[in-house]
C-alpha cells in the first residue's frame, strides 16, 4: 500500500532513521523536535502541507502504519539472513545429498517438519494418504528445480571452460605465428648472405620446407625488404 501522509513523503533515509529511533524507544516529543528542525522536512512541509509542522498525531499514524510495514520488512530480511546462514548446516545434516541451492535445503527441512506435524493430527487413513501425496508433489517440484539449476550451472561451467580454451588457443597461435615469422626472416637473412644465387635458392627452399611453407604477410616489413 502506498502511504501519502506527511512522514510517508519524507526522504527514505529520514524515514529509516525515524524508524530506528522508534525501534530504540526514543520519546515521541524528541523525535518530533528532531524532524521539524531538519531543513528538508521544513521545505517539504512548506511546499506541500502549508508549512504546518509534524505533530503527535502524524507520528502516531506513522507508528501504526509505515513503521509497522518497516518492522515486517526488517523481520523478513532477518529471516532471509538466518536461513542463508543455517542453510549450509542443514545441507550437511541432509547426509551429503547434493542440494543445488542452499535455500532449497531450508525449504525441504521446513516441509518435512510441517508434514510431520500435520500428519500427526490426522487419523483418517485416506486423509493421511492425500496429505502425504500433496507433500510429495511439493517435494518433487523442489527437486525438479534443484536439478534444473544444477544442469544450468554445469552448462555455464562448460561454456566458461570452452571460452578459456578458445582464448588460450588463439593466444598460442598468435605467439607461434610471431615466432615462425621471426625464424623465417632469420632464414631469409642467412640465405641472401650466401655468395651465389644457387646457394641462396637452396637456403630459401630449406627455410620454406622447415617452416611448413609459412611466409610473412604483405604487411610484414621483412617481407617487403626481401622483395
């Protein structure tokens, strides 16, 4: 629900600090004195509420509305933090079963506890069977999601390995090409240093054979010089 009161229109950081002060039990009069003295609050009140300051009723309304929403949000955040911290221990207690996501371990544990409590209160065999089936269906959906998440993680790992392998091979090809060109230029230099054309031709043929026919590209300065 979107709130439109005076305090609800305050900047988020001020509302957060106000909520913390309320949580710490700070007296309302002190909180109102602090808020009304802040320039951003005075500017907002002047622009949108005729300059009328915050009063005890405004603060009471916020205690019963926005502050309660904030408390619920804080509780949810704390629950997530606790679940995350406890998930690794729950996964270990599961006997080494590979659970692809920590929170799924928490969900399975909560599901098992809820199912045990619910079934303990049911005496009718048909009803117990129905509830057991419902629990198993939920567990199957959870495990299916775990499996899909694990498969996706494996695919991403394979793609990353292939990418690194491609980069490595390309780097090796560039490095080898540079070295072979250097060798080719060295062979050409030695060949043209020979005293007669026959010896030079033999040297060039030998260089071409040894280096697998690799020749410098047209932009290679050594190639242009030799031509």
